[in-house]
């Protein structure tokens, strides 16, 4: 829900093992090197261990995506199997046909024939088992027997075991000494170091589509202390901290956001401490227990009091509270040093200042009445098009966004908050839902503090925006002006590359004059290619820096150049109110 607010294309701190998000710390590079060593055909076992959440699974996915073309990898994710079940699962992964009730000997023979056939074809088989600490001793012994399959020159099967540190203890058991002697490479994956954390955060934010620092230096230090450098905890705490910052309308994550996020996910109590971090003196067990119980009671009471502020509870109420936090428009950070305010992306500094709404609805402004004023979807689109001076007939054009394209307009659907609306500064259609689950729409024509002008079939009326927010859970749609080259492409279906370059070049000359730091800088910007000019502007405005002039970029260009288009927050020179 905070992606639009911060400018992300996707969640930057998902705990899914996406190889694109693997930050290759020195430790992860070594772990990958050990895995790459395994595909050289040496045979035997490779063991990669690490604490929970240190990135073992993500490293393995990265290895799978980058393995040489001649390598076939069988991946077992659920190792809580008997020996026969495991052999059957290996056959499934290697696409070896086998009878449903095949014995262990039959399965081993089938696997052996497949390995010999692959060897003759110049291919190499690798078996990877995740969460290998869950393998029983009997199953591990059966795996050892699989490594006996060999030719005169080489072992036919390489087995990679990935597991938690206790896997090493299991392999050290006397009855598994033969397997332990066949481990050709071992590596223990530690947590990342404190000096690597800023680069880790920047890398993941960059992959998600954002350039720049969201976490203050103090927040990074706090994050390391509470996560102990464990990537999964870093991701969980960071994700929740971004949500907390979004709920408060802040574009920078502070130590307070980190501390609160860690409490919510339990990060301050999870994971081993990294080397070099001094712990508190040990207390007698009963004192620790008593202190823990007291802390739990106090924390529970505190969190209950802070529930609305941090958006716990049901999703609709959390979203309503988050949007309420945005009622003031551009948030002033009175408690932060002035130099931190200067570090905001210019897109935030350039937001139109909205008069702060009162903490309580103004009794003189009537509330929004859902049963009487909510519109259905065709009525809402008709009202939105009317603001742009376009007559829309749902009967003739059932798909409103297709009609927008042939009318020279773009149709944008997003999830966000009041601050998102302020950033785009266009009239918007809000999707609403009442307590009974009924859905309707309100077309927001103008917004000034807590005064919202909404469009009804009988004409515009004023209602309290706070009463709308209690029914709005973040989904909105708006229209935006297509450049001529886009409008031509929409109507003809043929792209206009030359027209795009001319349109961008003309506007970038104006923007360079307005925002360039010096005459020399202005000249440098004007000499850039169209794509690099777009990158410069996107970086200037805190947008996703991809060099593509999409909806968000074009809307901001038109805002900067006071284009003659309807605006949500104010009447600009040469523009429509």
C-alpha cells in the first residue's frame, strides 16, 4: 500500500527468495562460489549452513538461475520424507518415470540409469535439498549411497545440503561419519556486517525502482542493532517501518519507525547477536522471566493505545487511519534538523502546500452521505470526464479508459493516500465502501483543507473530506492529458518516435532553464539524449529513474510547466481550477 507513496514498482523488502534482490555481500559471494564449485563434477556433498533468515534459500535460487547450461538441478524443498519417499521425489524432479509402489532398489536403479544417460550426453546432475536439518539419519545414509553411483572417472551425482547450523551437528554423529567424510566443501553463512547494511538497503530499494536514501543514518544503525544483520529480519522490520512512515506522511524512515516496527515483528528478540556486539550482563533466570512478562504487559498496553497511529487492526480501519494522517497535505517536520528537510526529493519539496485540515471535521461543512451522494461507476466516470470538458456516454463507450484514449486522455488507476492525490494534483474518482459493504464512488473535483468539492449529477457540492476518508480505502482513478505523440499513437496504433523526441526535447529545454543549477548545467542537460533528459528529470523529482516518459513523469512535467489542465488543489496560472 505504500509503494505509490515512495515510488516503488514492487515491494523492496519482500521475504520471498527472489534472486533479483540478492545483495551479494562478501559472505554470500563465498557461499555462491562454493555452490559453483559443486557443478564442476567433483561429486560428493556440499554443505551450506546458516542461521534462520541469513539468505540460504535466496543464494540457492541465484545459483539455480546462474548454473551452467549443461547442469540439471533437482530441488527438494520438503525433506521430511522417508528414504523411499525422498527417492521418489528425486525421480519426480529429474523427470524419471517410476511405478507408484516402486521399492528403494527399483528407484535407485532408475536414478542410476538416468545419471549414466546424462553423463553420456555430457550433462551433470545436481541434487539440492533445502532445510536439510530436517533429514533423518536413515535418509542421509540413503543419500550417501546415491553418491556411490559413479563411473571410472567421476561421481555421477553432486548433492548440496542447505540447512540451519544444527545440520553440522547432525553430520558429526558417529553413525554418519562416512557421509561426513564425503563433504568436499562446507560454508557457514553469517549475517551481514553493519558496514554492509547501507549498501544492502540501497540495493533492494534500487531493484524496487527507487534511487535515493529513505532510511536516515540513525535509522540504519538502529536497524542493525535490532536485526543483528539477519537479512530476513532486516526485510521484515524495514517493510513495517516503511508502512509506519507512510502512515505518518513521512518520506524518511527514522529510528522511531524502526523501533516501533521491530516491536511489531518481534525483531528485537529474534536472531543471534553479530560478532562484536556487546550484550547486557546475564541476569538470573527468574529475573529475566519476570522482566519479560512485565515488558510484554507494558508493550501490549502501549501498542493498544498506539493502534490507530500505526495501522494495526483490520485493513479498512488501518487504511482509514493512514489516510487521516495525510489530511495536512505537505507534512512539516518541526522536530527534524533543517538539513534533513533539505534532503527530501524535490518532488516532495515541490508539492503544493495544502492548508492543514482541522483535527476534527468543521461542523459548518456537511459530511458526505453515502446513501444519497455515492455514485455508481458510469455516473462517476461521466462526472470525471465532465471536469475535463469531455462528454461521456457509458452506453456508447462501455469501457471508459478506451474512450479516454481516443479523447486524448490517459486513465490512471492507483492505490494511495491523500498525499498521493496531492502529488498528482488531478481531480480523482475515489472508490468508497460503507460499513455494510456497499460500494460507490465520489468524484473529487477540488480539495482545500477539509473542504472537498465533489461532483454530483445535479452539480458540485461541498462536503467534509474527513467524512470521505472514513469510507475511502485508498483506491482511486484519474485522467491525465496525453501528449500529442501519445494521442496520435492511441488513435492510429502506430508509435510516433520522432514526435516523442520533439515533445520531450521542447519541454526539457524549459525545465532545464527552470531547474538547472547554472548556465553550464543548463547547456549540459540540453545536450543530453531524450532518454537521459528524462532520467535527469525523474531523478530531480524523485520518480522511478528508468528514462521512460510514462504517466507519472508526464503528469509532473505538466505540473511543473503549469499546463492548462484541471487541478485538484489549486488554480495555477494558465490552468483550470
